[in-house]
C-alpha cells in the first residue's frame, strides 16, 4: 500500500513524574529532512528520535515536537556548608568576647545566616528520560503512519480511476488511428482526380503514398508502450515499499508517448483525445507529488 508524504500524529503519556507530548507532522519533499525540536537540556534524546523517524519514513520534510512538563515537585538535597557555618560561628564568638556581649550561640541563630545550607536539585536520570521520550515518540509515529496510510489509500483510489480514463483514451486513439489513413487516402485520391481530370489515376501510386503516410502516422508502438506504462503504474501502486520516485519517472514516459501520438496524428478526433490524455497525466503527476 502506498503512503502519503503528508501526515500528522500525536501521543501523550505521564511517566516518572512528567507529562511527555510528542507531535509529528510532515509535508512533501524530494528527500527525507527530519527536524526534532525539544528542550536543549534533553538533547540526548534527539538521535534516538531521528533513528525511529528514519525507520518509518523515507521521504518528506518531517518535524517532531517534544514537550516535557514536570508534574511532581523537584527533588532537592540540602547539605550543610561547613566552612561557611564555621566562619560564622568563629566570627560570632570573636564578636561576643571582644564586646562582652550576652546571649547564647544557638543553631537557630546560626542557621539564619545566608549560605549556611546549600540546596541542590537532584540530577535527573537523563537515560530514563530519553527512553520515555523514545517510547512516546514510537506511539506518535504509529499514529502518524496510520494517517499517511489512510491518505495513501485515497490517493491510490483516485489514481486508479485516472488510469482507467487514460486506458479508455488510449483505446480511442487505437480506434481512430486507421481512419486517419483512410481519410488521407480519400483526400489524396480526390486531389489527384481534381488535377488530372482527363487522365486515369493509378491506384498503385495512391496505395504507395497511403502506405508511406500510414508509416509516418502509425502510433501502434506508442499505444503499446503507454499501456505497458499504465500496467507498471498499477503494479507499483500495489507495492508496499515507497515508489514515489519510480512513479515520477513513469509519468515522464507516459507524457512523452502521449506527445509523440499528438505530433504524429493530425486527425481532429485524435487531437481532442490527446488533449484529454495530457490533462489526465498532469492530474496524475500532481497526485504523485504527495506519494512517499
């Protein structure tokens, strides 16, 4: 099944005191261009997210947004700054003795001075956090891939209908092509008879000229190749692997065969059919730009 290059996926999970949200969205691009946006302090998880994106996607401009919200109180450690406390205590004793001051030196008094205690935030387990981000990213990519598959199915249905129309137009070209030679032969005979009113027209000469003209305007090879390209196109649509680039090439070949048919035939009916064929091929080309 083909997949669209455009899609959106989202996943949210609360683990280890954090709410993790991962969003994935993509637009058309010739190659894979992945950008991961997450808080700089958690940059350690970026490589893992990009690896998972590359496992799922082969083409497109992909943006991954990671949001991390702490839902629990930050863990902190409080330690005594012994050198600072000792300095305060020594200074207080000196001040008491020097100025003959009264009063006791207590813990309450000493703890009120700045920087006696050092409060540090407990370091986060970045390895565990990265693993949590990767797990949520996997879920977001599954959601994203599901949307791309649904869009791809719609594209395949539309393309299948346009290929049916292209096959019908090819059949019309094959049907009208012999009439082009017959019309040319009739015009040639009438023209010769008009010029040579009193002379006998050689049928063999008319047949020779008609045969030469038929060879010039024959489109049998083009219609055979065009039908072959259509069959290959259908086969690629049924494949599970990314085929967008292959389809691009096939469309170029289909367009080339159609242009050749148009340049060979000066029949009004065929010219009208060729215009319709080109219109369908252009619509197919536009749709293929969305296929991975």
